[in-house]
């Protein structure tokens, strides 16, 4: 029996075996998974509700989200005549993610066929059967997606960077209103890494996908107007440490000297096109082991080394509005906002 966990046994015949002078009921059973059969003591059998379902058929892949937090996806178990509901993944653990349909089946319940979809989750590939009524069309509004971000409750501003070309993206600043709705207050065309947005590492020239706190602004000027975010002036001894063997890796430091694996920030405050750090904001990925020195900064005519760049005017407007609870979300497409 240890080899037949989570399978169904169907009774076919019965007999009574006399033990210690008493008749004991045994059933002849057949297993739903392999057809294995044999006699079994009735006490080992627990009655369950089984259902008939149609054969699985492929469907066009469509993406949905679900707002239900009480139900589950269900495992593929039992054959077409003896299917049971066995919970697989709790939907409450998959808020703000999307589900993609790949197959369908109809399960007969109370004499009526009920549509179920086989779905796969965008976050970790979790899969299972789900009642079609729990699936809602994915919201197309970026404002709706921003409001559903996991970071939204604790953020005051959110910057979305959505890739739209090999090394280009659209940057939008979203401001939380008093009623917790989100308003787009700045839109800017931007350049990103030559390898686009994705999984990054040191030297990958890829803008890191995901959510990052915007920790502080910095630049050439002694002071800058912000919405509450702290600001630091670049000095001649200011470096961003990008040597992975340095104990101060991926941090702002004041040093008399640092090797050429590190970034001497003042070198990028000169005349265009070397004025990227005339004004910038730190995307704080400290401790995430996906590279170093990721900023939103002033744009020139080239792709970045993994940062996000916008025009000087838009950079000034962005910094003037950013407070302490500001975050950036870098994604390859709008749908991926549902993952964060």
C-alpha cells in the first residue's frame, strides 16, 4: 500500500473471511493508477467523492490573475471516471501573480459539466487545475498593475521602467494619492543596458529586473531639490566600489585612491557626453549579488552599462519629487509587473 499513496481504489466484489470465529469483510479492489487489484480489509478503505471528467484538451495560452484567497489549484489525480479534488497550491500564496492556461477539462458536478483549466504560475511555475470562475482577465492598465505591486502599501512613489526595445525603455513616475490610488506624474524615454532588462551580474551590461529601493540622490551640485530623499555631492575622492573582492563592494565611499575596477564618480560629471552623474539616484541592490553601481542618471547617446538613463530635465523633475519611500521596478514588459 505504501506504493499507492494518493491513488483511488474501486471496489468490485466482497467476501467475508472468518477470523477468530467472526466474519470480517474484505473487498476486491482495483487501483485507478495502474489497474493493480487484490483483496483488502474494509477498514483500510475510506470513502471519497469521485467525479467523471472529460479528456484533457489543449487551449490557447492566455494569462489571468485571481483574486480568490480561499481556494486552491488541484492535482492531476485519478482517471477520467474517478477523479478527486486534492489541493495542490493555496491561491492565498499567489497574490499579484498571473496564471497562464494551457489545457482544459470538464468535471461533472451535480449532473452538469464544469470547466476547469490547467494553469501555470508566472512566479515559480506552480501548476494545477483551477475552476475557470477564479480566473480574471489580466488588467491592462499600468496604474492597476502598479496598485497591485507588493511594494505599493509601503511606497509613496514608484518608478516603473518597462523595456520597449533592445536597449530602450519607458520610465514612469507614479505618485500615491491620499485615497491610495496611483497617478502618473512623469513619463520619460530612457536608455537601459545593451542586453536589456533581465538577470544581471557583475559586468553583464544588463539592467537588473525586479524591485529596488531608491535610497539616495547624488550629483555634481552642492545641493539639489528633492521630495525628501537625501542628497550627496560628488567630491574628487568619491568612488562607487565595484571590485567584488573589496569589503565595501557596491557602496559609496570616500577614498584617496581606488583601483580601476571601481568607478570614480567625478569623471562622469564633466561636459556631455560624460555628464551622466550630473544628477543620479541609487537603485539599492546591496546584498543581492546581481552586480553593482545601478543608478537612474542623466542620459547620453549610448546604452548604459546596466543603469537607467533619462534626460537632464526629466532627471531634475524626478529627483525633485522623490521622497524616502520611493522604489523602482524594472521589467521586460507590463505583464511582469504582476510578479512583484
